[in-house]
C-alpha cells in the first residue's frame, strides 16, 4: 500500500480511482485508503469482483500473446491501461518480439507517474495521460506517432474500461472511431462488465458513480457489448466470459457467484 505522504501533485486520494481499485483487487500496492474502503464495500454486494479482476487480467495477457504470436501484431494501443502490474502488455508482447511497441493511455495522473517511472529504460513503450474518448489527441500525441505506424496493423485494447464511459459519451461510437483509423489486419480487443440482473446493474452503477465522483459509466448487457463490434469478424471462440477465451489451462480461479461477468472478445478489421 502506498504511503499516504507520497502522491503526485494535484491528486485527491480521498476519492477512489477505478485504476487503483483494480490494483487493490489484483493484490497491488499502488492504492490508497479510499480505494481499499470502496473495494471492500463493493465486495459485500458483488462478491465475485476480486476473482473477476484476476481473470480479466489473465485474459489481457493471453490476448496480447495470441495476437503477437499467432497474428504477428507488433503494435498495441492500450486504452484505459490502469496501473502497471506484473506481465504488462509490453512485457508479454516484447517476450514474443523485443521490437514490439506499446502505448498506454490513461487519465489517472498516478498511472502516468508510475508508468513513466517503470518504462524509463524501455524506448519502445510509452505512457500518455489522456481521456480514452479523445481519439484525436491519442492518435496525434508525439509519443504515439513516435512508436505507432498506423499504416501497419495495430491492436487497440479496450479491456475492462468501457463500463467507465457513460452513455452520453457513446462507447460504441468510440470503438467505431478507433476502428475507422486502423488498417485491415488490425484488431480490437473489447470487454466490459455485464449483468443480466437489473438490480446488480443499478447497484454497481450507482455505487461506482458515487464512489468515484462521477468517473463511471454503466454496467451493461451482453447485447450492448456485442454492438460495439457489429460488422467485424469476431475471432473464435466469439464473445464470451473472458476466463473462457482460449484458456491456457484449467487453473483460472472460478467465480463463486455470477451476479456479473467480464464479457467480450477480439475482432479483426477486414
């Protein structure tokens, strides 16, 4: 856990952050008391949350490895990347090919501070502070243009972040904007929190919106997430609960409850 005396300037650590709550669920140390309190309170109502976070992280690692090994992808833009942890996107991709290049995007200043400290000696990886909805800023950022050649295939990642985008910002339109800028042979990786229980969708949405000071969108339904990738080629096994997407083995932790799921998959741009 972070010493409360250390923090980047202009950060109110009394307000929970989605990125830091996720870090807490993964057993990380880059979180504050407000994040831990909110995380534990959420677990009381949605007890599968911690296992869900672990399985989501493993899904991200498998997807990156598959795209790098099997499809030759060497460029990744990770929207809403969160705090660095073990086996980050650049580490997985560069284990396949050291020339792989990764741009992490997050609007949390703590992510920027920790990410840059971690990546100081990795010239093929960068962290930029930006709102993931601002595609123009992200694609034109000097670090993005330094690392990413958009005339070649790119994997754009939206892993467990689109539920942070409110309906008025239209997450489906965001995914389409990014897809339109990528050449054929590129990929979109999309998953978000879903539930078929209206009371869970309402509780979590209201709780997280209040806890994070409005930095939240909505827990959605599966068909809404499917619409993000409408018209694109979905890789096997399709859109699924993420622990079942091309699992390495049967050792992934099993959710004891299924009040909500991390649901999504990978689409290829033709």
